[in-house]
C-alpha cells in the first residue's frame, strides 16, 4: 500500500451527535462532540477539556522557592518552560539578577528541551502519523510505530537518537530531563563542567545536522506532495485570520528564553507589547460551562465568542505565531527556512493552521543553532552560577516562550515567603479558543449528510493537533464535586427550567 | 517468533511525564515494538474508548496506568483497563501515592472553585460561570464533563494493582528493567515476577548517595535553598537543608543530588514504611541539635527548630499525601 493514505471509505452515522473520546495523540484529557442537524450537516462542535488538577489553589501555603520544583508537575511533556518561568518569577520576586553564566545555562538547557518537544510532536505525535502515514491510514497504524514502518528503521533510529541527545543534554544541565530541578532565584544550582560541556557540544553538532535533516523531511514528505500542500493552503479548511503573540528580543528577533511579548493584529501590524510587569493589561480569561479550561483572550479587544478577525480577542501563540511576530530569526539556517516559509505561504503573517507544523520544524532548526552558539560560549562553564538573594520575596512574574506558546507564572507571597496567590496562564490554554474555532470550521467543511469516515474524523483531530496542545499543562484546577445546574430549554430554545444542586 | 503482547498506557490525573518516560527508552523502543503492540495510549495512538470496550477481558497483557484518580473519567479508565488487562501497573508516583496533584488534598472544593474561576488575576467572570457536569447550550446541545471527586485517590483505591513503579517520572534505567521483564516473559525465559513492588530498591537514597557520609549528622538550624550557598560535596542535612534521603526509596540514581539539589522524595518511601512524612519527621527528630540530654529536649527548642520548616505538610508529604495516614487535611 502507498503512503500517505488520504482517503478512506465513508459511512453514514445514525446519531445526531458524533463523539470522539478520548481525543488522541494529545497530551492530557479531552473529547470532541459534533452536533448534526436534521440534514446531517454540522451545527456545531465542542472541543472539551475534561480534566482538572488544582495548582492555583493547592500551591497556596507552599514556599515560593519550591515553586520551580512543584510547578514542573503541571506538565511532564513541557516541564522546562514551567521550571524556567517559575525560576524567572523567583528572580523578580527576590529582586535578584541571575549571573550571565546561569542565564546561558538556563537557555541552553531550554533549547535542548525545545528540541525534544518539537521532535516528539513532529515525528511521533502529529506530522509523522497524519502526513507521512496519512490522515486516513488505519487508526491502528497511525502512530509512531506506523511512522517507523513507513520511513524505515534507519530514519526511525535517527529520530530516536536525536531525541535521546536532547533529553541527555537537559539532564546534564538541569538534573532531570523531565522535571528539571536546578533553578534557583538568581541563578542555578550547579555550574557546567568542561567535560560535560564537551559532551554537549558533540551532541549539539549532531542536533544541528538533525535540524537540517528535519527541514529536508518537510520538503520531501510534505512540500513535494501537491495533495498535502493543497490541503494546507486551502482557506476553507485550516485557516483563520487572528491576532498572534510571541516572545521577541529588543531587536524584535525570535527568542525562547527572554524578551518582551509582542502582539500583532491579523494584518500583521504591532498591536501591543508587554513584559511581566504589565501582562494583566493585555491578557484575560473567559469561563465557559462546558469545559474545565478557561478561554484566554486579549483584554483590549474583548471576548466576542468563537470568531476570527480584528474584532475578536482570540489570539494564537506557539511556532506559527512566533514566526509571524518576529522580524527576524537570529540564526542563519532558521532564517533561510523562514524566508522560504513565508514565500510559499504567500506572505506574512501566515494564517494557515497546519503551517504550525512547518514552523515547528523551523524552530527546531533555530533551537539547534542557538544551542550550538551557547555551548561554544566560553562563559558557559563559569563557576559563577548564582547570585544569592538578600531581599525577601514579594511578587514575581515569569514569562517564557514555551514550545506550545507564551507561558506566564504569577506568584504573590507573604512575609514568610509562602504563596498566597498564584496565576498560571498556560501556552496551550491560550490557543484553546482557536482550537475550537479551527475544529468548528473543519467539521463544517468535511462532514456532510451524516457521512463520515475514520480519516474525516481524524481531520477534525488534526485541527487541534496543529497547535500541539498540552492539556496536562492547562488543567490546573481542582478536586471535589462540581456544582451541577441543569438548564432545560423548549423547542424554541427558551429556558423553561433550571435544576441545580 | 512468539505472538506479540499488547501494551496499554492509560492516564489519570497526570502531567504525562510518565508517557514521556516511555518515549525515553529511545532506541530500545524498537525492541519493545518488536514484542509488543501499543494499544490504548491516548498520547501516542488513535485507539478510542469504544475500541477498548470492544476488547475481550484480559486481552491487553500489561497496562501502565499513570496519574492519580481524581474524577469519574479517571476511575472509569482505571476500571475499564483493569478489566481488559492481565497485569495492571501503578506507574509513577501519582498512581502509586498521589504525587504532586495529591497536594490538592490540603484544600476544599469551594476554595478551589472560587480561586480558579473567580479569583485568579486574569479571570473575567461577571456571571460566576462554573463548568457543569451536564450542560445544555443555547442551541440545545447537551454536553457532559466528568465529575470531580472530593479527594485525590491513588490507583489501588479503586482497582486491584499488580505492580508498582514509583518515581517522578520513572527513569530510563527502570524502564529498561521493565522492558527486560516483558521480553523474558514473552520469550518464555522467565515467568512474571510475583505481585508487589518491582524494579525498586529496598534501600534508602542515603544508602546510595554519592556524597561523603558524615559519622553523625547534627542539624542546628533548618535552612532553605534560596538563601543558602549549597556545598556540592557535603551531606545536605549536615548543611541544614531538608533532604528526603533518609526516608526515600533509592533507585533514582540521585539525579537531584548530582545537580546539587536536595531530595524531595519523589520515589516515595520504602516498603517497610507506612507514612513517608512520618518517616522523614522521625529522621529529623533524631538529628536535631539539642542543648540538654537527648531524652529531654526542651519543648521550646523543638518549637524554635520546627518553626524554620515553613510548610511542614507540603514538605513532608510533597508526593504522598493521599497514601499517607493523613490522606486529606482540610482547614475550613
């Protein structure tokens, strides 16, 4: 059989509601409900996040200096952005600057983290199964094993080795790849030995080659396949004109670790920019009754429901957004790839949702180039990795460009340094309104007359997968039984009764 | 070539780091896939609930369940996968002991709801909306959400568990050992190990700590990591830094200690210990520096000493509250 497999047999569904549960190749718990009208056309879809844990509340009373090691458990897929947003929040809370070597170590470990995260998503979770096996491939083979079968064990091994390198670099620098521990206010707990630097430098070279290889994979497997490209640039499918937000340095160049957050409007003009001190002026969250996850939006535009355009506060984050907001990528290979990206996609900003994947591959290249720069910097082995704070902690806000978008941690503590207030605005949740938007549009475009297929339903899931959501991250609320309210509507959709407990 | 076994990776209230830990087998994954088909694994495969429901009981050979049990869906998955799997593994500290999400057992439902949906800095909620277990939209669309439990539970609170693998997350070395157990079983070389904790040492982290062991540890004053210059060679407890080494199961390769940070107990206690926090507290009590004879520590001295332990509950039970003697502590 030939790959990618893009079509499969349709069947008619008898029900008015199609439920996809659980949503898969997704980090965390979610489900999709598609509602059909009498003609079998899509009325609406809901992408529900069905889980909560409770960090904002149960972190109260915990010592602020422990937060980098507690909040990592928000997410085991992207523990580094949490660890570092938290550590940066501590820098601010204790009013202490990290030493230059500490900053470099944080960023180097972070580049390795980006590499691991993007490699896993591209090859194992999304692009591999959906575009290389094909979105209509048998669900039983639409996974990492199926990808290895299609591309062959040699490429499979290459990918696994590159990812293992990225993990090992994180472990050397941060203590553990998953759930790093080294962040302290004013620096990190340990310097990098010359021996370990050499080890990392060797792996960084290989990762640089792997970055080039990945861009080649995008070329060979995706861009050379006209059917795939036609779907990617089809404005009736995965396309939304929205605001974008991402981190840039003072020259408006891409940076993952430090800088300001820049927001552009759907036409590409700068709309706003903020740092940790004033993130509340730009960011707000709306609550819906049908999901445990809140809907973040731009406060200055407002929440106006699930629509795109300049009048909707829906803003997108993560790789596509970051390429859209940055004037430049400060490393040569990633910049060259970005030039090609916007050329093929017809200019900047690019609004094609599936282009998130391509942007992710370009960021992988940038992370490899930046890692090499940092590890070649002689200062990285300096033993001065900590400025020990002298002040009492108060309020700390840390912002970082996470693999899945802009991440913000906001802490307030009491006189003893115990957390009193905590706010977490998490990357995947910022894209959550847009994921719903994308899914509604795709569902309406591909489901007609109650006819679906495995591949068609997977096209709906591809709408969220483009964003590489991680709902482990986003679901930081609660134990306990939810209050229940039942609204009963009559056929004219008038509320006739409310039952609550 | 023997028939392939079926492997499932099920998830409860989790950070998904345990899924990543499996991915960290890297090239060894190819060996795993030679003998095992990955079935239900929401992070990696497209097998849905209905596919699992259609399986015969016991059709899945081994299920690794990670995450705590804190809502009706987590419990449903645990029960469903228990029924369909021959072997159920509580994989990682959350499934085994509650983990960090288990810290939610220090607070009340109401406080959490108010915090998350009202009081957080970015939340704008003039209508006081809360997620509903059952909701009908204005368009008449009926939507359901899982019901959250009063407290965070561990996997063995809801189903029978065959093996436990601790750690947060399990290390690559632990997974390679697990893989070898699976390989030996599939190839008929060895039966499966008896029910109980596997792949874990019964020693404590102190027994395997790479730092120089002092003859006798005495703590004069508890210090916190933020203001203390951390000596990379000396025992953390000797430096006054709380380190969970004496109370915590070994087997993590002391990864935190290696980057000059103290242990916080993510491996949980050894099998001999009922209560992780209690065990650490008893270790602490034995090393406090006292002015009088050891049998008569003045109460004020104990109080003064313990005052420096700013968050006793969250420190002593960082990873194990739901499986402790306390289980849940709610101050109203």
